[in-house]
């Protein structure tokens, strides 16, 4: 076996001498030379370009993460607002409003009630079926906001006074045996008895 010289030039000379004496090696060397010429040259490594490309990818990733956070926060805000708009009316609609006279109060439906001294009223509402209903003890004058789809009801003692849009007074003192209804404007229906009262009418329900 040929000893390898220390110098690269000497090694190439020795290798060329050995190949020249062997046809198979000569053919292999020619094929290797052809393959090297056929292969494209390897591009030079551009370190600066690599760093720039890496920095661009990192910037894109950070931007995408920020967008994900922003979209997530926006989705939470929209969900929270939608939940509030859906739940808040339900909660508010089931809260009874209590009033005591003497006072002039604006009811949740927009109507007004003028409560005389010692009068007490409770406005009841419901989100699923929004009736306008007041429970009254004592005397009060009502100025009802018109709403044909949801009549205004006053429950006083055993009487129920129903109106759509009108002005009337109800007196239901605990110490009196009757409930007195006086109509100033519009029409009201008084039960029991289904009495229809118009402007200027007065009725007493035992």
C-alpha cells in the first residue's frame, strides 16, 4: 500500500500515477470529473441575508400573536356586551319598584303617579310578558302612557282598573269598604263587574 505523503501536491501526484496505470481507475476519475462539472456550484453562504430573514419571520410571528390577542379581547368585549344586553333587561324587569306618598313618581313604563299621603304603590313587571301593573294601597292619581298592546292595570283591594292611555284617580284606603275610581280623561275598565267608565264618570267597587 502506498504511503500517503504529507504534502497535498505530492499526494495528488502519487494518486495520478496510480490511476494512470489502471484503466478502471482512469474511467472512474473521468466520470467523477464530469459529475463535478455537471453539478451546479454551491452558493456562498450569506449570513446577513439569513439574519434578515430570521428577523422578518420573528416580526411576523410577533405581529400574528398581537393580532390574536387583539381579536381575543375584542371577542370577549362583544360577548360580554351581548350577555349584558340579554341579561340586564331580565334582571331589571323582575325588580319591583316601591313608592310611598306623598310623592309624584315616574313609573318604569313612562306613566306617572301622584301618590297622596300614606299611599303606597308597587310596580310589578315581567320580561317575558311585559304587563304594566301597579298594586295600590291608599289614593293615587295616574297619568297613563298610551300603549294599546300592554294595558295599564291598577290592583286595589279586590278591584282591578284597566286603562290604555288615560288619566284617572283610584282611592283604596284600608279603612274604607269600597274602592273609588274617578276618570278625568279616556276610558277605563273596572272589574269585577266589567264597568266601563268614561271621562267624568265615578264608580265605587265594594
